[in-house]
C-alpha cells in the first residue's frame, strides 16, 4: 500500500512498462503521512502489463496535462492535491470496488483485499511459468526462499513429474557424460 501511495510521475516509465519504487508512504500516529524509503531500503523496478501502462498514460493525460497537476507529483495524490494519498485509502478503495463488483461473502463483506490481489498476482505468474526468482523480485520479497515457502502450494503434478524426470537414471547419465559423449568402455 505504501509503495503505491508513494509513487510519483518521474518513477512511471510508460515506454518501458516499468515502475521505479523509490519510496513508500507510512502512516505515523503523531506525524501523519510520512514519505520514506521502502521497507526493504532498496530501489526496485517493477514490470507492469501493457493495459495498465495504457491506463496510467490516460491518467497522466487527465491529471497532469489536462488537469494541471505537477508532472513531478504523486500519481495518486491525497485530498490536498499535493501530498500523497493515505495507504489506508487504497485498501478502502479495493474493498469498495470489490463490493461494487459483487465480490462479497454471504454477509455482504468484501472478499477482495489488496494483499489477496498481490497473492493472486504471484500465483498467476508462477502458474504461467514465470521463474520463482523473478516472481520473488517483482513481489519485492527479501529472499526467494520466502516466496518458495508462500507459494509451494502452486506445485502441481506437472512440476512434480518434471522433478522426478530430472532425477531419472537416463537424465543423470546424460548430464554426467554429456549428450553427445561416447559411452565409456569399462574394459579400457
């Protein structure tokens, strides 16, 4: 939430379909909204889909070009128009959109949550064959082994069969000798 709220237009690279995450907004009980480096302390580049890049381009045209918002300002400014949006506002927006889309439980409570959407994004990427290390980096996990533990449920029969095939006697022999190597002569 904080990284989304802290995104500024100079960090939106529409031509590259990348977002540069340099800062995050944190809610402080005494100071209010505080902008500082992300929790990881590292700047990262995050890939975005083409459709999202197009939507951001339209939002830039509407808010900056036509609306006069600063070109170096926040992508999603707060109510004052110059500071960042509150991270909790982003959570409320996702809940509101989920209710509007009918994504509610039997008691009418929203079932779409921001962290759940993040988990869905990671699960979909792994299901599409994106390497674990790439998914880990894009989700900004500190280590790939954390990502592996969280998403181990994504292993299906196909992955398990590939693991077993990688350890078959034929595969091991080919790996040790090389595919084109001549068979060893045990007699000498």
